[in-house]
């Protein structure tokens, strides 16, 4: 049996919602429903944010208002992500089906490799982000090599990356259904 390749749109949707396997009509319908609900939630939260910003401008400085807006945008973003993950999980759209022990072991090994790569990418991205932030705020007057090869930062973000990898492994392992 030849496996058909998904379009870019379907691959983006599957990755965004964490859907594994064939993207059939049921999954498409549920993803559309979840997306519509997420948009309504997003619309309401942004409306409340815009409405409250009008009052904050008269009470706070411009820098404080910008800080509040950034944090509320992050809160709205994580609220939407949380809603989408809960909705997909309740509908069991993110489950992976394993047909026998060999398939189960193959998928576990695949998830192990994926989680190791995810932990490595997390470490690299966080180190680059915090290197740039440290470079911009350089309060300690450190040189660029000292910022890059900071043992304390590397150990902290290395442990965090390992934690992210292990957590994602157990989440993926929990999604596999025999």
C-alpha cells in the first residue's frame, strides 16, 4: 500500500494540533470546531485587553502599559494553547495507535529520538535567546566568549532541556494506544 503525502496545510494543522495518523473528515471537522472556539475566545480576550488598555493609559506610564500589554498577550497566547491542547486531548485526536508489540516498540523508539532532538533544540534556542538578552543588558560587563561559555547558564539550561525531553517522552508515551 502506497502512503499518500499530506499537503503543507494538513501537515501544519497536524503539527499545530498534535494530531497523529490519517487526517480524515472527522478530525478535520473537530479541528475546525476547536479552531472556531479558540478564535471566539481569542476575540473576547483581545477585546477585553483593548478595553482595559484605554483605562490603563490614563493611570500608568507608557512603559508600564507596554509591559502590561506584553504580559497579557503572553497570557492570552498560553490560554489559547491550553484550550486547544485540552480540547484535542478530550477528543483523543492526539492518540497514536500501535497495532502490535513491534509497532509499539518502533513508535517508542521514534518518540525517544524525537524527544532527544526536541531537548537539544530547546537547549540551543534558549541559549541563543538568553545570550542575546545578556548581550543587550550586559550589566556584569562580560565578554562575548564569557557569555557563550557560561558554565552556570549551560548547566541550568542543560538540566531544563533534559527535563523538557523527559516530560515530552512520557507525554508521547501516554498517547500511544495498543
